[in-house]
C-alpha cells in the first residue's frame, strides 16, 4: 500500500492542480511499480512560506526578492 506525501508551499495551488497531482503520482506508481491505484494513498500538505527555508532563507524572503520555483 504505497503512501505518497507531496509538500508544497502555500501559494494558491488550486483544487484542480491538486487533483492532477494525485492522479499523476497514482498513475506513475501503477506504471512504474505495478501498484494497485485503489491501494495508493496520496497526501498533499501545504507549508506556510515562513515555515520553509531554502539556501538559508525563508521562502517568504526569497519571494520578496522575486525568487520563485517557476519554470522559466
């Protein structure tokens, strides 16, 4: 019974995007590891920007500097 936890910063991930993540990683587990999708659990946890750090700084500070994880 696979358990997959996805952590993202709390920056407006929509319900539709979350559904796409859940479906996508469930399908990936089925394709790659031959796991039953009905027994695969996916949890999405949103983390406040002040509670996540990268490179020694809070993500909230990085966002103030214009630094994002968006693909360019």
